[in-house]
């Protein structure tokens, strides 16, 4: 027999018992197994008397057998009482007498919350839309050319856009200061690599020219020791280099992934890539908007166990990401609580999505999964190889199915709410400054 108490909104306590004989029989079996291989001084392996084995291993065998019995009993009682257990139970054995016929125990644990998705009909959801233009394609090609700019020495005064190579020394009240000196420093004038007043003073200087000028560091400058202070700089320009954009030729198009160097393919290749990326980013942004709408109308308490697991997972992921970038995290320990807000949101959304999938019968149709894989494969040279890679492993297909399910939940949410289309800004959508 078992009984269940309600401790709090999500916490429960199960009271139950286990027959002592059940544990004792498991102890006997464990000791027999241990005796076959136990190494005890004075005895050959497999020849140790049962009493001696019990003296050495009896306590541990009892504890292991009791733990197994508790887990088994709790699992059965959970099913009998229709308990949706979240996390692991905390056991308390109340019977200390090993000769008692019944070993009474309690198990304290959390259950999954009841999730009721609220009414979305009055919720406005902003849905971003965007139609790619030829100007976007042209701007992207121009950006790719700029990224491949080469600088060539010129015999003329420097102007905005040029790269200069200079030595400089700065002094405050006639004294040099830390960070105020540089040698053969490259600066592209007008790009903000140095303070605007510093770059402006170099405009018009020629190679071999030396110039002194005064300027004042901004009050909010990151170097507090010089913030807001007047400085006298002496700068010598060693070289002036003018920018040259690469021609749109076979070499250029090869550098951006068109293997055969066919210039006529450039526009179409860029457009195709941009369309895929715009579609992906719109999907991400609109998914976030739909998820926020679901969170807005669905409120419930998150099981602490699930929250702690997610906090730990996010912390470990962050550490791994930082270390993959070459940052040593051993001296910078993170605390899981830093990730509490993100973790709670993720757990809530996971539970909401699972409930919607069950309640609304939302499915990932095979043709949707196939289409998503094919769409993803378009970003690679050998699309068939990518498709075969997914097909070779069921877990990979499952990951795609989960993404399709999320898309379908987003579509369902948009259908229930009041979506309002908003025209996206290309540069903002693409993360361009």
C-alpha cells in the first residue's frame, strides 16, 4: 500500500513500504556474486566463506539492495498513482530495524505541472516579412569586394579611406602615458579604428611627414586614467596606401565559392544564398515572437529539478563555447544561477510545446522533414551527400523532425493569434551595421 501527500504546488511525498524479505534475498544474491571473485587475504578467490564475505561486504550489499528496491517500489507506486514525476526522488528510510517485516520509507519529489495554454485570440504577434531586392544583391557583392580590398602605396597626402602606417607618441602635461605610444601602426582613416580626432589629424599628411597636434580624450573613454584629459600627440606617417577594390573577375568569384570562376553565375549565386539566409533569419525571429506569445498566455511553475538541469546544461555549454575560442575558463568559474532566466524560459517552452503537440495532434509530416533536409542541403556543393548523411542515422532525422514540429507549432500559434506583418530592414535583419 502507498499514499501520496501534497507538500506544495509541485512537490509530493509518497509513503510506502517494502517487504524485508525482498531486500534480504537480493543481499544474499549479491554476496554470492561477490564471493566468486572477492580477494581477501588468506583465502583463494571463490573459496572465501560466506560469513567472511558478509563481514567485509554485507553493509554495502544491504545498501545497494535497498537502493534498488526503493527505486523499483517507487516506480511501481508512481504508475499506480498516475504520478508524472519530474526529476529524482529524495528517499527517507523510516524503518531502521533490519528484522522488521516491512521497511517503511517516504520519497519526496516533484511532478510536472498541469499546462493549460491560454487564449491567443487577443494577442498581437509581430510577424517580420521581407522580399529580397536587386539592391540587396548589389550591396552584398559590393560588401564582398570591400572585404577583399587591397592597399597600395601612393605618393600623395592621405585622405579618408586610405590606410596609413604611422609612429606616434602622446603626452599629458609633458609626460608620456601608458598606451600613448605606437610604432608602425596601421589605421584605415574614417573607419573608427582610432579616435575620430586622431584620425582627422592624420588626413592630409604625406609619407615622411611629422606633425604635432592637440586633442582631448572623451569623458567616457575606456581608459579612465586618460578620460577627459588633453593630450599632445606627435605623429610621423611612414606610408600612405590607397584602397583598391578587386575586379569582378574569375579570381574574385572563385574566392567566394564559385569553383569554375564563371562570372555570369555571381548574381544568381549571391541571390540564392541571400534568399536562404533571409528565410532562415525571418523564421528564427518569427519563431521567437510566437514563443513569446505562448509564454505570455501560459503561466505555470517550473519544477526545480528541470530548472537546475537546464541551468547546468547552459553553463556547461557556455564554458565549452568559450574554451573553443581559446579562452581558459579554469580561472573564471561560472555559477548556474547566472543562467536561471534563460533556463526557465527554455524549460517552459519545452513543456508548452510538448503539451501542444499532444493536445492539438501536431505532427512532423515526412514530406516536411524531407523538404527541410533538402533545403538545408542546398547550401552545400554535394547536396546528395548531405541528404544521405541525414538518412544514415535515425537520430539525425529525429533532430529534423523536432525542428519541423517547432515550425508547425509556430504556424499553429500564428493561426490562433493576431499576426501583424512588419517589413524587416535588410541590414538589421542580416546583422549588418
